[in-house]
C-alpha cells in the first residue's frame, strides 16, 4: 500500500515542475469536492514547498476551486441526483453516510458543511447531500468558503513559515503520516456514523 501511495505522491509532485501545476491544483480541488476521491492537499503542499512565498496564492486557488466544485456537487444533488449523484455516492460506497448527513443537515446545516469542509470527512458526500436535502445555498456556500479556506490556508501558512523543513519531514515520515491520515479519514466516517 505504501508503495502505491508513494507513487501517487511522486506523481503529484511531478505536476509542480510543469506549467500546468496551477491548473492541476484548481481542477483537483474542483473535482475532489464533487466526485473524485483524492484530496488536493497533496498537490497544494507540493506546490507550496516548491515556492513557499507563493503558498497563499496556491491556498486561494485551491479554496476557490474547491468551493466551486462544492457548488457543482450541490447542483448534482439538487437536480441530478437520480441521474448522476446516486451513482457517485454508490461508487464511493457512501450510501449509508448519505442518509446520516441528511439528518445532520436538519439539525445544523452550517456546522455540518463547515466540519466536512475543514476536516478529512469526505466533503463530496456533504456537497451532493446538501443539494439533495435542499439546504439553503447561501448557508452552504458560506460554510464551504470558511471551512475550505481555513483548511488550505492553514497548510500554506505552515509551509510559508517552515518551508523545506516540512518537505523533509514529509519525506522522512511518509508512511507514518499516511497512517495518521487514514486514521483521521476513518475517524471522520465514525464521527458521521456514531455522533451525527
């Protein structure tokens, strides 16, 4: 598993040294918010490490792409759930979580979107569900902007402050960081399942 993730990490880093790095970051942030399973954080980190002084520009681009992708996911759920949304949720095995998210939206839609936007909880489930359960679009966009921006600007701030040391840390502890990320991801699912 670690070899496959390392290859994905190296492939992601390869975009840094091309003229398409920014476009790749924007597109990855966009599609991850609505249907793609790989988060944009890895490419954001790679780009920011390559040019720490541009970290905040990368965070802004990633935030914009992610929020726009979230809005796209919202409209998939709102108007095209049967045609597209249900297939995305099924392909990612999120059916059970989809209904739970609907209950969470009835309690506090803003907090639900904000939490998913900020944490490793799969944001795409929340974007499609937000449209399907027809939560207020303004609430959805505001929570997405705040949550996604906090997440990506936090990453970029750390890289801006610590630069290459972060890269060395990631390289040295890649396997451990992968395990921690997976624990956080699974923890996000458990939060959805047991606390929502």
